[in-house]
């Protein structure tokens, strides 16, 4: 396919993805108040008449005049990006899929079908541990101080946790996609397991604000399990690919194995030398032609 056709297809894919995100964003604007209430539920709000003294509860407020408008727009755009993920994930994979073999294109729908549940599982897990995270953070408030939390900051913290957990759950799917396209082998992924486990637990400790190990294990544990699941799938896929094509794992500049076993040489057959030049047509005892130019029985013509 020419470069112009690739660019035209990329433009069409991006247009469809942006159209889906815009449509979902408009719907989210209509239900923005319900979304704000849902995302701010993990915060232990103070009942009417109760002051936020220390770390018992908090009051959610808007700190600036433009905060209600900017928070609503930010929340709607984020909801459009997340809820329209099946559409733009499919457009992304459909743009990459033509470069695969026909037997590998069947994974297109499987990619989208796996990406959405994985992201949803990560987002749901983040929402489950959010009340614990918020309570731990609020409990650090010293006595005599009130917790006046900006709704924009609360929503930003909640959305960041949901997006980070959801995207982290997509890591095994990315590894599987790289294996299906031949970029990464299962053996190489299996060799990274020590560094991956260490990196996942460090990432879980940094991204979760709680001081207890519950949040870290809640994020790192499922990702580790999904990682080893991706390694197992990649090893099976590499075995299938090698069975169908023994040279599948070779690099483009790597030679395949050759049979270099020496074979027995047969008897030497005499070969008469033909006379290639017209000047060589005269025999050794003949006159004329090139006889005058012979030296020790050889032609000196050449």
C-alpha cells in the first residue's frame, strides 16, 4: 500500500475515534453532576453541622469561580476518553492489523475484547481501594485543622488512580500484541521476570498513596499474575509459529542452518580444452595462423 493510502487510512481511523470520544463526552456533560457525586463518594464527607476537626471527615468545596466549569469539562472529557475506549482501541488495532498475516488477523476482535475487561477490572480495583487511600491521607491531618478539599482535586486524584490502574492492567495485553507481531518472543519476556516483578511492586508502592502494603499488593499482585499469563501465551504462540515455520525466530540478517557435511568426491573425468580464439585453430605442427606466435608451445596472443 502506498504511503498516501496509509496516511488516508490513519486520518479516517483518527476521525472515527475522535467522533466516538466527542459523542460520549456530550453525553457525560448531561450527566456530569451524577458523575461528580459518584467519583467523590470515596471521600468521607462531614454531615451537616459537623466540623472537620482533624482527620475524621472532610468538606468538598469549589475554591475558585471557574472551578465548577473547568471541573465539569475535565470530567466529561475524561469520561469520553475512558468510555469510548472500545472504539478507539479497535481503530488502533485495525490500523496495525493489515501488517499481520491472514492467520493472525483473527486476533483483532480478541484484542478489543480483552482490552476492555482488563481496563475495567483495573479501574474497578482502583475505585475499591480509593476509600482506604483517602481515609489514610485524611487521618494525617493534625488536630485543630479542617479538611476543605477542592472537588477538582478530588476528581483529579480519583481519575488519576482509575486511569493508572486501568492502563497498568493493559501491560500484559501489550506484551501479547508485541509477541503476535513478532517483535518480542516469549523466551525473552520470561528472562525479564525478576526485573518486571521488582518494577511492578515499586510502581505499586509509588502510585498508591497509602502507607500500608494493601494498596501496593492490590495493584502489583494482579499485574504480576497477568504478566506470567502473557508469558505463557507467548511461549505457546512461539512454539506454534516455530512448528509452522522452523526459521520464524531467525533475524532478517541471520543465516539459517545449513548441512555442511562433506560428500565423497567421484573420479576425475578428463576434459579436453577447446580452442576459443580463431588464432588458435592452427595445430602445433602446422604453418600459418598463430604458429609464428607460439612460445614454448603456448600462444602469446593473450
